[in-house]
C-alpha cells in the first residue's frame, strides 16, 4: 500500500452540547489543512469525555476531507476513535468504507497522527484504491 505523509494544521472551536450532556462531554468543530501528497482541507465534529482518573479519556470524531491525494482529486470521510488509559494513548483513524468520491472512489486506508515537540502535527496515511489492488 502506498504511504504519504506531511504536516497539517488543525483549529478546534468549542461547540454546545445537548443540554442533558452538559458537563459530561465536550464538543468541538474541526478545521484542518493537510499539506504534502495529501493536499486537502477538512471539516469535522469531535465529541470527547474525560473521567475522574487523570489521564483517562475518550473521543470520537468524523471529518470530511476534500482535495487531492497523490494528484487524484476527490473527497472521503475519516472516522476517529481515541482512548487514553491512564496516559497510554490508542488512536484509530480510518477511511469510512465507500465514502470516496471523484477520483478517490473506492478509497480505503488508515491514518496515524504524530504531535511533535512544540505542537507541530504530522500525518502518515496508508491507502489503497481499486486500480492499485
């Protein structure tokens, strides 16, 4: 499977939650800009919850990515599932099946995110398209 990587910028904007969830969850709007072989922008929604135990939390998010991947134009959805278990992080970011559009129709793959010293964000995206299989 091909792999691409590069930097990205993300802006998080706090959003209101359902009144019954107030104080239990945090909700954020996501705005991202990917650079490199994934030249794209995305918008998404994130829902997170902290626990009473320091370093334990969870989040889920969906984002719609639009732009170009290795020169192919189109869009796709990413699904995030993240856990912190007393400081130990697990993160899965995968392409939602059958969400690819345009020249990215049939896209599958998974992304890893690396936050480096100083807060710089980088992605690594391993993907496949039907003509590659």
